[in-house]
C-alpha cells in the first residue's frame, strides 16, 4: 500500500478505535477490538495478534488470522527480537531473518511492536504478518504504536 494511503487509512482507523475502545475499561476488550479492526481494515495484514509474556514464554493471546504458534521458542524469531530489544522490528523478508519462527509459510514480511502495561513495563508484543514481502514501513510502526496506547487510556 502506498505510504500516503496508509497514513489516511491509519488516521481513520485510529479515530474509529478511539470511539470504540474508550467505551470499555476492560483491557482485553480493547485489545480484541483493536486486533479485529486492524486485521479487517488493512488488507495486507495476514495475521494480527498479541503474544504476551507468561512464565517467561511468549504465548499467543488474542489474534485474527490462521492458527498461530502457541508458544514462541525463547530467544528466537522477530517477536523475541522486539521483546528483548524493547524496539519495534520491521522485517521486509522473514526468510532472511536469523532464527525466524515460521508459524505459517505464507508469511513473508512482519512488524512487531513491544506492548507495555500501564506503568511502562513490556508485557508482550503486537505481531503483524503479511503474505506480501516488504509490506511494512515507518508509517505502520508509528501508527501501530499510537494505537496500542489506546489500551491503557
């Protein structure tokens, strides 16, 4: 998707999510709504979901898309890279990422954003995969981070 079109789409999604999620004080309800809206409004999102830290493992939580890996092998893959570095990771070609965890062979690019709780501790990641290579950019990173902040408003 062209960058200017992405900006406009994310702006509209953010407005819609702001109106929807602020009706509930339940973080899980907010997370589920965010995942559903993103997955269905961004046509290049193939898999959209959260992995949360549980017993020192990144375990799948709510998501949209094909069946996911339940637990991600510790220290490997894009999700762990993002969690450990505390930074957003954008991968244009997942096949070239060292120790990539392939939950679905149709995934070709990925973006992972650290997910923080109310007090700023990283408790997991938002993971988005695309079946197309090079789908994600700084526009996605900026807006997805901003959208995650809606969970704790």
